[in-house]
C-alpha cells in the first residue's frame, strides 16, 4: 500500500465512539475512518451494535462517549443531514400515502431531489404510483424506500439490512442498481447485511463489529491478502495448535478427526505440511465471528490520522 500519497476524504470518522443503554454497552471504544466513495459492508451478529453505529451517523442517536463526524461535520449539522440518507431495517413509510405522494414528500423535503431516478426504481418493479403504501407487499415497500433514498442523491447512503425481505431475483436487481448509482455518482455506501457471500461481490471495504467493539476494518482485498487459510493433518482431536503455527497470529484453529483447518495472519513463511490459499471473504468473516478472542485487525487505510489503532486494535 502506498502510504505517501494524499489521504482520501473521510465519509465517516469515529473517535472512541461508545453507546450505552440500560442493558449495557452496545458499542465501546469504536475508532475508524471510512474513506469517501467506498461501498462498505458492516458485519456482525445480532445485537453487535451495527444499527446503533448507523443511527449515530444518521443523527438518530447521540453517542454516550466519543465523537463521530460525517464528511468532517457533526451528524446533526445541516450539511450532514443534506448529504446523508438512512434506510432503516423497518423502512418506515406513511401507510396512507400513495407511492406518488411519498415521492412528492421526498421532493418537497430534499433540495437536490432526483425525481427521474426515484420513479425509475419504482417503475422497474411495476409498483403503481397510485397505490397506497399500506397495500403494498414487503418487497414493494422496500423498493419505494430505496427510491426515497436514491432520489435524495446523498453522498453517504446508510442501509440497515435493506434487502432481507426481497426474493433473490429482486435482491440481485437492487444490488446492481445500488452499485451502478454508487459508481456513477461517487456515493459512499455503508450497508449492514447477514448475507456474507453477497458482500464479496459488492463491497470493497469492510467493518466487522462483535461484542460491542470493532474487530476488523479496511480494504477487502488488503484484509484477505493479510490472511492465509491452512489445511492439513494433525495429531488428532484436542491436539491443540501445532508448534509451527505458534509464531503466527492464529485467528481460528479447528480439527475434525485428523483434519485440521487454521486461519492465520502469517508472520513470515509457514513451515510444515500445510496446503494454503487466500480465504474467501465469507470464510474469513465466519472465522472472526466464531473467535471473539482473536486480535482485531485495523488496516492503515481505516485508521484515523494521528491516532493509533487503540487498545482494541492491531495494524495490518
């Protein structure tokens, strides 16, 4: 990675962000930067703090500790509000409004509204403009919600599990629309999803949150290339991590009979009789989510200038 060039503009910068509810901390000491123009996957188990993080960026929640900025300004600023669109998992819409009235509301509230783009998304799904929102199927309501988000022409688009109620064909179509819009307009996208295999073909940046903290952040290609997936033969169940792997950072080590699989961040050549390959994104994410004790990985591009990776972080 060339560290000598100019730093990309940050769409989001989080400085030690934490959010506490009565039941405890949803986020704690979360620090990262999301460069502008990236399509970023936000991954983590239920309750990990993904929605909390996006709600803070969308000015729906205040952090209990730390600060977060959107394009260098506070989320509550008029500029951040103009440049940000948030599509919540519940996709709240006025059920008594027609589709046309819903799009008109978007036009009235947003100075940079693109009526043509919004109507294209709705018409592509054969959703009648005269139909009331309350009569639409879940997939149709999702399409209208997408139309509102895209019609705003935001610089930062926050999507919280946006396609969970879509069938595979429509999900693929909407994902293609998302990528085309982001590429054409340079939109930064932060999208949470449990569909790990789909993220690999869409996202070029990654944030992984688990147990309230940031576990991994950075360019997808850089993160993948920092790991090696090893397969080999071991001494049997319960034999423990082989000595030749001890000098490396072992993210996960599993055995099944005499077959062993290890995901590591290598520190030099790997000795021993191992077959190795670069892990797929889904393999890598599952390993980190299954191994909460593994050291976090925060790559340089995701670190805030002038700040170390922090007590919970580690450099790539």
